[in-house]
């Protein structure tokens, strides 16, 4: 069991987030800078201390931290860990991006080895060729010692997870719902398997349903967890295209399969610094290893 102080820090951060008075990643910055969510909860954020507000800290509704602690203990009892930005087990890759979530819910076990991870993403409406490429790329990455990160969606994501599991490798599923839910429902057995063999990760409250807002947020976390992103198949409306943009903003390389160049968006991305057009997983591994060796991949 964690130390009571750690649990109360987690509860304090949850109380701050439930206020809903600022973007979540702002609280990640504030809490890390202060070094304590309890201190921020009790004293206010730095920008609140000297500026009058409608509801100053002393007049806010009292927070029942013990009730939140009991809630966190209940999540842990059902196998859901809560990692805040103050926890040393919070993933280092994710910690380095500006829009990191202040906490993660995890079912399963994160490993130090997951710092060597690559996201493999793509469309839900995948072709047979795309499915085969996703499994091949995921398997090749596992063989090269990488963890495969994907989003548990149908199509390319599912193929990427299965390709990693087929090689007895690690794969992280970053989902756009809370951990008590599965989307799509058909992937419930896969979600359970990944939790048992690696980890399923969410930034949302355990009962949170899927929405148009949660999936782009999920893509930010996928990009942040991985050292690079590989796009297998994606149209101009695909979340994978959005993740490619996030990855470049995070300073992480993006790999596009050459077959994607039939799309205007992919040809435009191919011209951006940090984007590589590749034919196979061997090229991906070669580029990533070279960038790691040169220390030009963001940590």
C-alpha cells in the first residue's frame, strides 16, 4: 500500500481537477512547480494568491479528502492504479511534453522498458494490406526491443496490438474512455489481455464514456508516451493524422508508410521536418536507433 501522504496527494490532485476551473495540463504544471497538490489545494495556485477572485480559496466549498482517499483505495482494489505527475512511476516520456495529463489511470503494469516505445496507429476502416502492414511493423518493433503503443480502436490499432502480442512483446493500449469501459465493445477481450500482459492507460475518470473530445486527448497521450509515431493507413479525417501533428509538436519523429502518399495530407506532412517516409519496419528501426544514438529523440 502507498504511504498515506502519497494517497492524500493523489486525492488532493483529484479534488483540484474536479473543480474544473482550468485546463488539466495547467494543473500538471502548477502541481509540479509547487511540488505538492495538497499545498496547491490548501493555499491556491500561484496566480491565485495575490489576485482577488470571486471564490478565493478560503471561501471554497470544503473538500472531503478522506472520501476521495476511499475512492482511490476502491479503484486500487479493483486493479486500477492512479499515477500523478508527482509519482516517480509517471512515464518519463510523457512527463516531457507540455500538454501532459496531471494523472493517469493504469490497469496492468508499466515498465521502465516502455521508455523504448513506438506508437503504431491508423484508420479504423483499414484494408487487408493495412492490417498486414500494422502487424508486421508491430512485430518488427517488438523484435527490435520496443514496446508498441496504440489506441485499441478497430482496424490498424487492433492489428498493431495483436502483432506485438503475437511476438510475446509489450503493448500499451491508450484508450479514449475510462478503464471500466471498452470502446469498441468487441475489443473487451483484447483490453483484458493487454491489461494482464502489459498495461491499459487512460487519463479519464474510470466511468468516463467515449466522446468526440476524449479521442483527440487520447492521441496526445499516445504521442507523449512514445518516442516516435508510425502511421500505417489514414484518411484526412483520421485521428492518426491528428496524432502525427501532435507528435511533431512534441518533437517526436513521425514515420509514414510510402503508400500513404496517395493522400494530400500525407504529402504535406512528408515535407515537414521530423517526418520520414518509409517502406518497411527495418527503415523505421534504423531511423529510430540512429536518432536515439544521436540523442535527438525527445526524452
